[in-house]
C-alpha cells in the first residue's frame, strides 16, 4: 500500500483528498503548511508527496526546492497556477508531475500510480479506460472497441500519457518533456507527426476528431466521444 503525504492548507480540500485517496487504497498522512510538510517528509519518508503551492508559511515552490536538496521522493505539485512557464520551471526544479486545480480524485490517483510506476514503487495498476479505449500500461497494450491497436512504442507512450489525464489539455512542451524526455528542446512538429499517426490508428482525423482534440495554441486533450443523439420516436 503506497504511503502518501498530502501538503495542503485548505482543510476541506485536504479532508476530501484524504477520503478519496484512502478509498483508492492509499495510506495518507497530511500537513497543513510547508515547513510541517517538509518535516513530515523527512521524519517518516512517504512514497510520494502531493504538494500544494499556495501554502501559508512557505511557498510550495520553495518547499519543493528544499525537499529536493535532501530527498528524491516523488512529488506531484497541485496548483491553481496554470501558466506554462511556471509549470515548466516546477518540472525543472524537480517536480515529477503536476495537476491544475480543480481536479478529480480519479485523475490524481492515475497520476500517483504513473509517477510511482516510473519510480519503481507502484503496485499493479488497472488499465486506463476512456470511452471505448483501454490502455494497459503493465502489458503495454491498447484496445479500441475490442480491437487491439498496433502502436509503436512512442505512440503507446503518447497515448498512455494522455489517457492518464482524460479531459485535460496537455501542452506540446509537456509531451516533449514527459514522452520524449526533451525538457529543454525538441520541436512541436515531432508531437504533431506522432499525433497524426495516432489519430489514424484511432480511426479519426484532426478535422473529425473522436478522442484526440486539439485546443489551438494550448495543446491536446483526450476525451471519450460524445454518445450519439437518441433516435427520434
């Protein structure tokens, strides 16, 4: 059972996160401030830290830097700040992932499992499901409406990264950093070409998307197709 530390000053949100994460099989400790969270992370090291940025005593970004100086525990930053330069700076400072508030418990749980898997501490996880799409990261198999998809390793990694964030717009810069491991370089064209190949295998196009939707100048999001309208009586 993964041991998590949630550093969040909002009492109601903290309580809701604890309930949701415990319901999903995690052991959860909490801290309401940056210094208390840092102390807790060092006293009883967790498997992963969920770190709010807007803390009352020390900004979460500073807590992240202090924690990284003494520990390599995985950290997911939870923030209301959605400016891309700041997010890139947080990833560069050592955050393993981030979530922009508000977010759902299911999405947080998926991010936690993905980060723990990369850190080698994850328990076996269930496949990701978005509509008729199933992505099994343990077996590296993807199935669409019961039909296995023939994906290259990079196409699978791209699809899995988006499927772990259903409904969330993911920037091309994040995809380059997380899927291509190019945090300081690379070209958007690389992402666009692979998205084009992935769309073809999902049976869609950029002009007629079903799962992969481009948000112009922002990024890409994966969502389940809308159900067909009911037939008229």
